[in-house]
């Protein structure tokens, strides 16, 4: 992970991404501009792990460029189960921050990725200042969990049962 020097146009692009993304459209641009002072653009390499499953959550991500693979139960000897592929404008990392838990999956770059990274504090400011945004994120997090449980059950029924209990 490497911080990228940002230009004014990059933050305009962030505002466009937010306005054009169905789930993020509820962020008020004024609130976003207040938080944007500390939002940073980062570059990740192909096959780089952005975060691991069960890791403590500290950031929220919006993809600016590239593709990210969401994977469960990846280990040294097991490639894991890919449950989603995320592209420009998609976001991730919300569930663990919303519910103060560890990461439920790993996120790994399929291509070089640039992503806007919001710290946990910035994410909380956005959620506290925009009720609708927070509710939409909660809805997305639940839908993603249900979809993941379904895929995991098909892949490994025993693992799906353990996920449900956690």
C-alpha cells in the first residue's frame, strides 16, 4: 500500500463516484468535503492483500480504479472461496466498522487498485452526520452477509454453520 499524491481532480472524481454510486448517493457533498481533508488515495499492487479476514477494522474503502476480490477462509494451503468481485465505485470495509467487529473476509487486489481510504473516525463522522447513509450501509452489510452465507454453505456447509454462530 502506497499513498498517492492527490490533485484537486481526484477529489472531484471521489465526489462523482459518490454521487454516481447507488449506495453512496446519500452522502451529502458538504459533509464529504469536510471529511475529504483527511481522506487519502492509496495505490495497491496486483495480488496485494488490503486486509485479511479476522483483522481489526480501521478503514473504509471506495475503489477509484481497479478490481478487488473478496475471499473467505484463505490460508497458506487453501485458496479460499471468492464471494465477490468489486470494481470502480464499489466500496468495502463497512460492516466491521458499523458493527465494531473484525473483518469477515479478506480483500485482495486482482489488478492494480487505487482506492480512497477513509479512516474509522472519518467513516463514523459520515455515518453520524447522515442517518440515511448509515441505514443504507447497514442494509448493504446485511445483504452481503446473507449472500456470503449462501455461497459458503454451498462451498462448505460446516463453515457456513460456524459463520452463522459468530
